C-alpha cells in the first residue's frame, strides 16, 4: 500500500499527470477467451516456472497479508509462488532488471513506470485483465503510458481533512461548521488557532499543497502540457502563503513535527491534510485522540485532492506471464483487496468493492469519495526530480513570490514533457 512515514511514503504514492482527470472507461476486457487474430492476449509467455513476487512492505501486517494471499492462490492454481520483501524496493528492482533476473511481479510506483516502460522492462498487460473495467479510471490513467495500460493498480490512498473533534467542540464549532469552501476553511482555521496550536497543518511539499492547486483548477500536467505557472496555481499558492503568514496554517516541520500525523497526534494542530494511513498512526501512537475525517473543502474550481498508488508491475522477461496475470487478477479481486484493507489499511482499487469497504469503514468514507476527483503525481520520466525541486522551493513559500516558484517549476517540467 501507499503509506506515509513522513516523506518516504510520498515517493510511493501516489498518486497525478496532474490535472482534472477524465473519468472514462478504458475499453472492455476479454478475460481468458481465445484472442482474435489482432488481439495481444496470446502474447504472454507461459511455462511451468515458479513465480517470484517482490514487494516493499509497510510492516508485518502487510507482509503477512500478501504472503497469505499468494499462498492461497498458489495452492489453488498449482503454480509455485514466493513473496520476497525488499529492504529497498527501488534499488532491488533496478538490480534485478540490470542482472536480467527481475521478479515476475513487483510493486511499481507511478514515478518509476515511465522509465521502465521506456526501456522495455515492463510487460503491458493491463488490457488483458478480466477485471480491467472495474478499476477506478483515474488509477488506470495513472498507469497508462503512451496510451497503453501497463499494470493493475493494487490499491490507493487519497488526502482528506482530519479534524480533532475535542478541540473543535472546545472552540464552539459544530458539525455544521465543517468547511466546504476555502473561505470557511480560513474561518475555522482562525477559530482553532491558539498560542499552543495552529488551526491547520500539512507537509511543506507538493504532495500536500497540491490539493489547493487542484481545488483552484490547476495542477502540474494537464492534457499532456506543463501548466505549473498557470494563474490557477498562483491563486492556490497565494491562498496558502497568506495563511502561513497570518499563522492559521503551518507546515508540520515549522511547528516541530516530522509530518502531519505527528502534529495532529500531539495536538500541535487542530486539523491536518493527510491520507488514510494516518489512522494507523493514530491507533498505534495516539489512541486517545478523537477525530473525524471530512472531504477537503472546495476551491474556486471545485473539489480537489491527490491520490497515491502503486501497481503490480510485470517483467517483460518473465517466463510465466500468463500465471502472473492470473495471480494479479486474484490479488486485485474484491475479496483479496478487502482483506488487504482490513489487514493494513489501503483502499481497494476496484469500484465493485466500494460499498463493502465503505460499510466496513464508515468513518473513512471521505477518503474514498476523493477517488471521483483526485489528481495524480505526474507519471513522466524525470518528474520525481521536478517535484523534489518544487518541494524545496515550497519550504520558503511564506517569504517567496508564488509566481517566481511556479515559473521555475514550469521551466523544469517543460523539459520533461514532450
């Protein structure tokens, strides 16, 4: 899953070719039917070879859940399959490709897909999935490169507004005051700000501040074009900067916290912008803090959030791709994904599991609601470096002209956008 252990998880996420996502389908699946002459379904390799599955685990719960699921599929299919837990997933994945011995299946992040797709390391199997039409369209787009759907999204997370309900009540606020617009967010942040805490906190990074850009109608890449310096993005950063200056918003690091979850748990902030991974931190580290989760307030252009995801990448050199495909379909089934959610917290990447997930997690519904309008990290080769530079500049947003920052990002982004 995509988890946040301060910044480390940001590289896993997510998810956004950032811009308003077109929520359309991506064709119909053919399952395992005999392919037509011009179909690509017959191109997968098939053999008696065992499968290796390389994952980057968030902890014992995730490792056990994946191992159990793979073992169950293996017992049923008769195909031997083994899970390997990487200490450094990016490094071990790269080493496997370089040595010509990659795992058959592996966790693959959005920032890595373009590079591996470009050098021919990946098998583009997305259109051969029997359940391909069940994935959220924005997740399919996240793993589509040059109009080719490469791999099945394994799960995902979004960002929402997390509110300390005790501090909320102490400030005289009620459920009716939960903000739905920027103006309302400004008002409640001011009401909640005291000498001991800030009204709203979040990380000094695009992976949080980008929510305001989305709500303003901006983003980084829209319809294949770099738009970092758009008027919408300037408006968004102006809004954030104004509240950093008046002290009602704060970066987590500036109030002595490693990330938003710590700021929230230690009551340095009454509200934070975080993903559904915060629930694990609250349960484990701050079990006495009562909170509620709401959708992020709409901006001038409407609702907006960011999503973070990984997919099940498949090696182009795998000698048993047909079995790997069947394993992916099993791992992305409703039953498997709901079990993963219960075990370690991610949201299912398929729409058919939404009702069951919401019923099991009613207090988390705001996170899933964001799937309808979430943007994702640019899945372009070189985007990671562009975002890293953007993040470094955002640290000084309070004292730097937003247009100056965005002009720099536009220059860097344009260099990698074809």
